[in-house]
C-alpha cells in the first residue's frame, strides 16, 4: 500500500506542477519515457548498483533522457536517491488518471470472458458513457473464469453483469428458499 500511496503523492505533485506551468501533455509524455526506463531491467540494475557513484548514474540518466523536461529529470534523480525508481510506471499511470479526470474522462477497467472486438468495445464504451455521464476510455482485460458477461470498474464503482455473479446470486437465493 505504501508503494501505491507514494506513487499517488508523486503524481499529485507532478500534476500540480504541470497544471501551473500549462505543460500537461509534455509531462504525460515525459512520464511515459521515464516509466519505459524502469522496464529495462539491465539498466535499472545498473542504476541500483551501490558500486556506481551517483554522479555516474545521473550522467547515464541525463544521456538516456536527454529530451525530457529538466524538472522531470529531477524527479528521476529524486526517485533514484530514494530507491523508488521502480514506482515510475505507477506514477505515470496515476498521472494519466488525474489528467483524464481533469479533462472529464473516466477510465474503466472492463473484464470479459473473451477478448473484445472493436464493435464490442464501442458498444461497451457508449453504454458506460451513458451510465457515468462522462467520456469513457476502457481498458479491456480477459478472465476466462467469468464464463460470460462483463465486469466493469469505473469511477470507484463496480458494475458486475457477469454470468458467474448471476449464478452466485441464484445459488444464494436458492439456498435461502431451501431453509
């Protein structure tokens, strides 16, 4: 939980800076680049090595992130010093959520039993847009354990229209009748 809370705090601070400087899109891009940096395990291991002096690490980072805003590079240095470079991806994700919210867009995690085609994505997006009254961007996931139907998490709400949950509700109802 601390990891997620830290990512939220960093993202909130970055979002405030980006908002004040009217640099929302450039920060979004920079944070994605920083997050991709964390996906390079060999490079990350090198940066985490206690044998490499901070100045050398900073030099490597400034070369690798040459086109990034100097404030974003300072964020990377701070994360490096705190041993928290691994949360860069979570910071980027949280920043994206804040940016979407600022722009009136809700992110929806949509779980289905099978992969969605473009037509299904469009239908689900429009249905969810009608439910929340905002623009919606869906992030589809597949869980074959659902059997059928859909589960959506949006704006802190859980909409469960899965076959599994319906069967569970029927089972509870039937066991209540049997008593």
